[in-house]
C-alpha cells in the first residue's frame, strides 16, 4: 500500500446527499488536503433496486457546489463485480470462503428470531459440507469462513482508540449473494484495497461493520487502513442525520 494519504467518500446513489454525509465528505477532503494526499469518490451502487442515475447526479451536484469533488475519476462499484468475484474465489482457494446452498430466510423469520432472543447467526450448515463443481451450478451464496482459532478482532481507531470485538460475535457472513452481487462489507474491502485507501474516515454508525472488514483485509493479505469513525451529526431537532 502506498504511504501517501488516500481517502475516499463512498455514498450510495439511493437518495439525495444528506447533511451528515456531506459532513463525512468534508472530513475526508480536509484530511487529504492537510496531508497533501488524494481525495477519492466511489459510487457504491450495488443496491441495484434503489440506485438511480438521478440520485447520483443530485449527489454530484451537491458535492460540486460544496467544492468537494474528487482528485481522480469516479470509481463505480458495480463496474468491478468481476474483481469482487475473483477475490471471493481466491478466498475459496485458501479455504476461507465456501458456497452456501441454504435457502434465503424470510424477513419475518429473522424478525421473529430476534424478538425471541434467538439471534440471527448462521447455523454453519454448509461450513464443512463437501461439494463438487457440478454443485456450484446450483443457486448458492458465498460465505466467508471466520477462522476457528480467531478469538478477538482488534483495530485501532484514530478517534475512539483501540476497539476489541469477540470473534464469536461474527458468524460466517455472506460475501456474494445468490444472484451474484457482492455484499457491502466485502466489496468495500476489495475496492479500498484496489484504490489504495490509507485512511477510512466515516460515521460511527459503521463501527459494527468494521470487525467483518478487518478479518477480510487479513484474509486477503492486505494492510489495514487507519480507521477514524466520526461522531454522528444531530440536527436542531436532535435527530441523527445519515453519514456515509
């Protein structure tokens, strides 16, 4: 990874630019300028049902008006799906990912289990199941295999200090959906590695994603970026605004 500062703002084009997201974009821009680094913009358009060109155009107009446009061409996440699949199969070759043939769970079932205190962790039914190349012709997702000897996921946050999460809080999470689209936590890591991001500056609502991303960085043999999770923005009505 390059030693020069490279940061990115990564909104999803599923709505207009919120004030909290604009605040995150400004922190990234200011950090890059302070260190003589590069500020980048990645369009996280993997939510194909809700992402629209109109929302993207609106967000770009807002960023241009704020003077926060990137220093290099935009990166579109969906344009890199083949690279996401390539990275997923590299994990499979290292026995760090596996196909999951379990049918998707209905949202009502997930809510019911959470209400009953059962939780929503994956049972591990396919974790050690043998499969053939022919089996892979059947509908399946790909799951990351959390190392069985992993006890704690630890990362240093430039704002919050050292954060430790017990590994048993992370199940074998999906990285590629059954329809072939990559999951957020996976493609974010693959794309940050590709873009040589050195510092990930984003809202604190992303902290719950970070342990999964840390284990993915490690599995892909990449250097962890420095994380900085900024406090949420509250409006005059004390309601939290969204941050990217």
